[in-house]
């Protein structure tokens, strides 16, 4: 009888560990925003630092610094159906812009969603698509498997814009490409610090 209980307990432990191993990452895992988290990006010869600066009911505030000087901020919020940008600097985005979508608790390649929001009475319109849910890429000499989200044709306050982001669970955005009126910039993660 003792052996049967031991065997049954072992099977239950194995099944639960397999189930846990197959649990997809939550929205917050794609941009881990714990206090103290920091990401350092290279843009050509410039270094840009993004840091978690606190949280409130609207989400987690991230500040962007260039040469140690704060130049912008945003607020992100993780929900069951994805990751949302709720503010740019101090201006609310209405409704918040979903930047990563979950369907049935996971990222699904090919998913598309429309964006129709405003910030300070300026429209933000376009469509995001999950181009790949397991894209292999090398960033600053490091290999990653990432979720690639693309917004190919956005209109932000009358300006033609495109954006492409690569999210890695447990790491955040490892690469960001954007094109504004034909001028392209690429940010690549150089280093990051996990929050606590």
C-alpha cells in the first residue's frame, strides 16, 4: 500500500511539473516590470536607458534616459489579454494601445488587432500583427527566440509610422525598429538588469 501511494504521488508530481512547464508566459513576463528593472539599448553610437520608475493604478511607469537625462516616459499595463501602453509622458492614451496580444492565454502567430486611440486629441490609428511567435535573432551577439510584433502602417497624429518589436519572455523588448516619415532607427538591447 505504501508503494502504491508513493507511485501515485510520483505520478501526480510528474504530471503537475509537466503542466507547469507548458504554462505559457503571462503578459507581464514579456516585459518584466519589477522595481529596479533596467534595459540599456544601443542606437548607433548612442546609449538609451529605460528604467522602471514606479507603479500605480494605470500600470508601471518606465522612464527613458539619454546621457543620464530623462527624455520621455510611458506607462505599461499587463492584463490577461496582453500588454497595453496607457500613457505617454503624462498624457493618457484613450483607449490604451495594446502592444502585445494574448489569445486564450498565449501569443498566437498571425493574430492581428486594430488600434484606434487618441493622445492629447491626436489620433493613433493602425494595426498590429504577431509576425512570429518564435523568431530566432541575434542582438548584440546574443541569440534570442522572440515574439515579433509589427505595426506596418500606423498614422500617428498625421505622421506615417511603422514599428516592429521583438519581445522575449523574462527579458522584455530586445530589439525595436521604427520608421517615421522614412527615417529608420533600430534599438538593440545591450544589457539589462532584472528587478526585484
